[in-house]
C-alpha cells in the first residue's frame, strides 16, 4: 500500500519540544536597566523562543502598584502571550518593601515543569539554582536561563543547561 505524499510529509515533520517560560519581571527590569540602561524586549524574546520551541505555558511574575504605566506594560505582556501573575507591593512601616515571587515561581515551575521538555527562566536570582537542579535530576527537565551576565548569580548559571546573556538583540 502506498502512502500519499501528504501523509509522508506529515510523518517527516517533527514537533518542536514543549517549553515553559518563567519570567521574574522585576529582576529582569532592574538588571537590564543597571547593566545596559535599556529595557528587555519581550516581543523579540518570544519570537526567538517560539522559533525553536512550542511554548506550552508562559508566566510573567510582576508586582502590582496600581500604576497606569505598569498596567499598560502588563497588558502588553498578555497580548504577547504571557499569563501575568500579580502580587501586591507591600511597603513596611520601617520603609522596607516586599514583593518577590520566588515561592510562586518555584511552585509553578515544579507543577508545570515535570510535563515539559525544557523550562526557560528569565532571572539572575541565585535562589533558583536549587530548583533548576531539582527539575533536571527528578524529572529530567533541563533549564535555560536568560540574564544580565554580571548580575546573574554564578550558581544559577551553573545549574542551567544553557545560560544566555541578554544582549542587544533582546533589548529595546
């Protein structure tokens, strides 16, 4: 029995690996501003990743301050394809502030990551090194990390299968 050329073409097409994106928005904002004096280009990043991978899930973790400019930015992230997760900005009585997403990112990466072929983390925070090692050893899910070279923890770089230094191609 002969196969049609259409069915042969379907057999030859390979599916892209499934990836999850996890973006520590505050970390990327401040490290890009400090390292390059520019903002990160989320559209360029999405285009780059979607060229090689099927984006299964994409989360952007941000702080909600009730600011119109930030709300517009968060809507842009949604339009690109990110699910934006917001946590309220907390100003303590002593003047210090709280608003990190480390635990939320960790929970999502553990829950989503075990069903993916790869995870991609945008952050320079060394606290995530243990998490990436866990995903690799327990679920055989490698991780890529994107960060500003001088402001990304060495432990995080070492725990990733690939570390990609944010360069001009990913900046506005």
